[in-house]
C-alpha cells in the first residue's frame, strides 16, 4: 500500500513568501515610526512605541539570518541594507522630536574665589542656625526663604486653594477606566448601572472635538460610537478590554474610515471596527469576535478568535492559533459597499508556517457556525438587549 507524503515547498516559493513578509514588516515599521511624533509622552507611551520599533527591527534582522539557508547572498545583502536604513530612519525620527538643549553661557575661566548659589544658600542656612559670630532676629521659615512667594499668592492659614476643590476635568478624546471602576459601587448607583453586565446601559461617547479614538481599560461595558465621532477617525486604539462590546462602525459609514487601527490585549469581547483605510494591527486578542473591513490586517499572538473580514490584501497571522475566518456580515457589506473591490479575506498567510501543507493555526468558519444576519441587524445594536445577550448571540460566550 503506497502512501502519499506532502512535497516540500520549492525554494523559490519560500523566497517569494519571505519577500512578501519582509515587505509587509518594513511597511508596518515605517508606519509605526511615522506615528511616533504624535504619540503622547504621558505614561511613557512614546518610549514604549520606540521600544516596539526597536524590537521589530531586531526581530526582522534575526529572521533574515534564520532564512539564510534558502535566500541568496545578494538578497541577504539587500535585506541587511534595508534593515540598516530602518535603523537610521528611527534614529532620525527620534532626534526630530527630542527636546533641544537649553541655551547656556559657557565660562572659559572660573574665578577660584567665586561662590556658587548653592554655597550661598548653605551658608545662609548655617547662619540661621545661630552659628557663633552671627546674630539675627528669629523669623519664620516662610519669611526666611531666599525666594519668597508674593503675598498676594499665598493661601491664608486654615484656608484651601479654590483649585483644590474643583473636580478633575475628563479628557473627551479617550475613554479610559474611570475611578469608580476600582471600588465596589453601591446598589443603584450610576457606576453600578455602568458596570453591571446584566443591565442594558450603553455608553455613547461623542468624540466630537477629537481627531482619534482611544478606548482603554474596561470590563463588562457596551460602547457605541455615534455619528458625531465621524471626525475622530485619524486613528483608532482599543486596548486592555475584557468582556465588552465595542461598535465603531457608525462613524466610518457616515464619515471617513479609520486611517489605522490598533487592537491590543482584548479578551472575551465583540469588536465591530467598521472600515480601516490603512493597516489594522491586532495583538493579544483572545476568545473574541472581530468584525472589520480593512486594506491590511496583521494578527500577532491571537488565540481562539472568529474574524468576520473584508480585506484588500492577504491577511497575515503570526504566532496565532485557533483563528477562524468568515466573510463580513451582509449588513456591514452593504454599509461599506465602496470598499468591496479585491476581497482576499480567505487568502491568509501564516508567517510562522512555511511548510507546503495548510497551516493548522487558521481555518474557514463553516457557514452553519456563522452568526445570522438578523443578529447583527437586530440584537447587536441594542439598547434593548443586555451585554450578556449580545455576547451570547454572537457566540463570544456560550449560551
């Protein structure tokens, strides 16, 4: 009895596949560098973004070395030159937004008998401690300071500054975890209505004055972006979400598609992302359902997810497992009809599987397992359905 074994992939096929992978990685790194200057300094976000670029360049360099067994020497030199150009570009980008050095006078000859301001302050402090030979009247610490505060700006004793009692103003450009989510809300409180997954409460931020959408650090929340967020589609970011429903499709239909989208650290959630005109980078998505129309999709370290997809290029997965792909639901296809050319939703490249056989890390979702179009049209928008109802209906959680 004869057996049929899978033939090894031709060397030319491996070279072509690596070339596509390398091109995609270079494009993604260039896009990340272009966004560095607009990344906030607060909380070390820009430093993290720079580190991410450095790690990406280092990983790409290692992968070129690993592929040296089937890449000709000439191509290896070309790839190495491209990596060096990326490193130089990152260095130039960092120097562009680095703070400029302050102007300072340079002293070429220092007078040995000169006394510095710090020495003068120390001397004055020692004199106030009644060192022998120094006599002064006792004064308060406020009166004895070298740089006193103008009297008109000093808060009188037993009174507090008016600014201290003013509530902190929330930033409408993002939705981040509210202080109430860190404590146990009382029964019937607004926080209880917001965080209780069995209520039908839906949060609809406007983002009317923002240019981007950032939703971060939420648990058991239903968020719908209204049409007033149509001007906030320069970029989108969904991070650190668990057991949530996020619908961002309305602004991209009534306004412009997102220029780019980043999804990171999302678990057990339903994400309806609308249209993305550029690249969608998805990292650490687990046990979730993703609905998206994008020109480019890249998934990294994702597990057990269903992706309803329209994509104008070949989707890419890397270090993923249990990813099932399905075409975009009809209700969203109709709304995003202008992006329907060249759909390659099922032409997936797994860059961690270079064998001739089909990658075990992804598959096509059988039609009988797909969510019915009536669910997308009638249940998902809410608000008469609870968060739990929507997650069960879209098969994020089991009934």
